[in-house]
């Protein structure tokens, strides 16, 4: 088939997934007709977040539209894409893939993860079981998900694509760039005390070098949604520190500018495990992956083991940023671009679809039938789901879920090891 004939529609809602979707389809072959639908959900991007996500993606704003869940089916029937990229959190992907499976003709369904995806998780596979293609971004990730899929009797088609934010390899930071940029994360670290410790570290770093800025790079301002809920945002923690200490250094600032813009002025990047580290490495900007709280799956930083990027608080104060070991790069996001196969695999799946040879992937088997479907839709859409089935499922499901979780807690308590000292 010819690349000129491919029509791809990406559907995304949150900040990180919109950025990923736009950047991925923005690297598609020149002949492909690509567009982006921003789905209206309780955590959809604001207009400002959307502008930031599109910057440098290669996707023109004219190819982007917003749509409700109710409008999406009609939109897909009218545009008749060859493939739909579902760029969203797993629960929403499951709901969308289930609906797309009922379209005739059915487009190829593609999904993926928007950044560092080590450790591989069973959840990611379960939620995307009806997707025809699963896009990942390193040989390490492909290997980890293939091994996990084999253990769980899954059969995903895994595709490799260079991380779209890291396509500017070969650049070097400006000689006069002086910012220490901290890539804040909503999920990591999770404990409030750890996040307070990081806020205090940022204050100390600013005090140690008052002539250079420490920039806290945020995903959004208060009131703007993120992919993951943030219990203890850094602006609030820093405000509390300022009230307690009588102020914070003036060179400690916050920004919601695109990460690409923040890195323009960066002497180095600090993070726990943000994909921004990969974006910085691609631009030749040194990094510290903070290991103060350890290296673990929970912190999503095991991928940096052996990279040479891990460092502690003293390194941050000294601005002792570092570059990764060459031996780490090829297996982790900096493989040869010729290894990428996502466009070839997608084109082959579209050809099979056109000839009627693409089998329908069934949903992950679970109890509940249509009521379960309505419940899952209500959970991801919240007030945007105004269906009667959703309301009924929610009324019935909330107490049932509470009972199930209570039972799980009791079983965990009953089976915990006895640590009583005789």
C-alpha cells in the first residue's frame, strides 16, 4: 500500500498524552494525513496546555479539534480513518477501544505510553488488550513488555518508535545557559515528606548560587488538570516554606512553559524520573536523576540504573550534572532510528484491514457485562457521561466497589506474616 493513502486520527485528553500523541503523529511519513482530537474528559488539557503540547510537535493547530465522547463515534464515521491512535490513560483506552471495535469498517487501533515505561506493568497490557499495535520507545521497553506478556498469555504487537521528544539529538546547550531546571512530577515521589524535602533542596540550591535561576517546571497551574492527580503541588509546598522562613530566594521561580523552552536556558536538568531527562539528554544537556529516596519501581527510576545519571542532594547543590554512559544509550531511548518499525507495522496492519484479514481483538474477560461497561465509562468520563446506564451503574457500583476493597483489606490483614516475638 502507499503511504499517501494513510489517514490517522489521534485521540487524547491529558497534558502528557496530548503532547505525546501530537509529537508521535508529527513524525509520521510526509504522505500521511494526520489529525488530533482532544477528548472532553474531567482531566482534559486547557487551551494553554494544548498550545504548549503542540509546540514543536509538527502538528498544525488547524488539524486539532475538541470533541465530546458522544460526538466521537460520529466524527470517526465521517472521517473514516485507517487507524486511530488512542493516547490516554489505560481505563479510558479500554472504553474507547471497546466502542471503536463496533465501527464498520473498523480502523486499526493503536495505543502506547507517553514516556518512560519501565517497569513494564500488567495493567498497561490489560487496558490495551483490544489495541492492534502497542507503541514503545526503547529496546529495553520492548523486551520488558514482551517478557511480561508471555507470562500473562497476552499477545500484543509491540512497535518501536524513537521517543518523539528526543528527536533533536546532536544539539548542545548554549554556553550562557545557567538555569537548573527541575522537572516536577505529580506521582513521584508520592509521600508528602519526600516532596517537602525536594522543595527544601530547591531552596538550598537557589541560595547556593544566587546569580543563577532554579526553575520549577510545572505541568500546569492550579486549576489545570494533569494526567495524574497531584496531592502536594510544589507551588503550595514552596508557599508554606516561604511563610515559615520569611520568604524564598528570588532566583527560585516557577514556569509552565513547554519543556523545550525551559531547556533552552538550562545548564542542567534535575528530576526523579521524568521523561524530561531523555529530552535533555537528546539536546546534550546534563542531568541529575535524584536518588535520595532510592531506586525502585515505585519511583519509576530503575531505568536510570547503570546510566551514570543518578545523583544525590550534594550533587544538586554543586550543580554536578552528568551525561549518560554510552553503553546505556542504545538500549534506552537512543537506538539507531533505523530500528524504528512502528510506521511499517502500522501500514501492514492497515493493509490487512483493507483486505479483510485483520482479526478483531476481543476485550479482557471480566464479570459484569454491559453494566460493567457502563460503570467503566462513567468512571473515566465522570459528569461528561450523562447516560442512564452510567448513572445506574454508578449508583450500584460505588457501594459494591467499597465492599470489594474492604474485603481485600481484610484478606491482606489476615494473611500478613506474624511478627510477634515469643
